[in-house]
C-alpha cells in the first residue's frame, strides 16, 4: 500500500515514523542509528515548510538534552564510524542546516554560541554574498572561526538533478554534475580555507551515477533527505537525515517536544 504513494509522501511517512521512534525511545543503541537533523531557515515567530521558529528550535534542543542526547559535530560522527576518531556511544544527535539563509547567522548562531553546540552548514556558494536572502562570506568566516560551525558543500547552485538530466545529453549531464560538485568544493575551500569533503544532495536526489561523481570530485560522504536514522556501515554517499521544520513532518517533532517540555 505504501509503495503506491507518491515519493514525497512516502518520505514524509518514513520521517514521521523515525521521529516517533526518536521521541519515545530516545536512548538508541549504536546499532539502531543516530538522528541527523536537517534544518533550513529560522524565524522568531513565523513558521513555514522549511522554516523553524526560534522557540520551537530551543524546545527541541532542551528536549534532546533532557533525554540524554549529546550534540556532536557531523564530521566527528563520520570519522568515529570510520575508526579515525572516538567511537560514538549511541546517544548522539547531529544538527545540520542546508542552503545558507541569512537567518542562520541572525537566529541560529547566537543560540549555538550560548549553548556551545556544533552545527554543520551545507552551503551552495553561488548565493553567498549575492542573493538577498543569503549569508555573506564574512558571516560564514566568522561562524567557522568560532569552532562551532563546520561548512560543507550543497553543490554550486542547488540544481534539481532530475530536471537537469531530462534536458541534457548524457555527456552534458555528466559534465554538469561534475562541475556542480567540484566547483562548490573549490570555491568553499578557497574562500574559507578549510577542507570540504562532505556533501548534502539538493532535494535529497541521489543515485549511483551521482555517488560516483561525488567520489570523483573528492568527497568522502554524501547526505540524503530520506528521513531515517544514520548507521555506520551504510552507503557513505546516501546517509539519511531527518528533515525538521514547523510543518509536517517537522510539526510532529515540534508538537511532541513542546508537550514533553511543558510536563517537566
């Protein structure tokens, strides 16, 4: 029955199930996976499909702390899985934010500084210091220099690879993908002076051809948007994350967190 649903609906259903598991069985064992939470924008009061309000975000952080979760840096989690760093205990969660919206600096950054929490930003650099909604290079540098913010790639200008494949020849499409992946990495490393080895796929679109392109471009990990718990030993270029916002499926997370917090 679920297989007959549209892909986007199946992803939302899967995300809801994962969030329920996260909320009602918070101390997950290592073998059961780690929640990597994916955000986009923040606002003091106005919610949206990809916008989380500041009060809801802070309640989520409070709930995670109260239920034994430690927020860890995404790079540290991945290196622990590879045996290149301390092993995870199974009580971690990871915060990631896609795109590079200015609200990351205005609203998220003060919160993580106050709480001393690490966050990974997946940035598409074509917008930085160009689009009116976007962060500036100076803001990105300031956040990265704080030691709390790790900046990684979200391709160069956030394309929909399904649409691009549909109107390009196979050779042109491969060249386009290679440029999107390599140019993003090169620009971010040049502007910020730090290694960029991880990639979040725009719209969560990933397939074997894209994974091969990511490996050619020098990435070591890619993150999808499929709404599952992340596990060691899984496909390194399609590691799932849990999308969070104030509307479904994020509203489920936010509502339950609000209820749990109010009972304390």
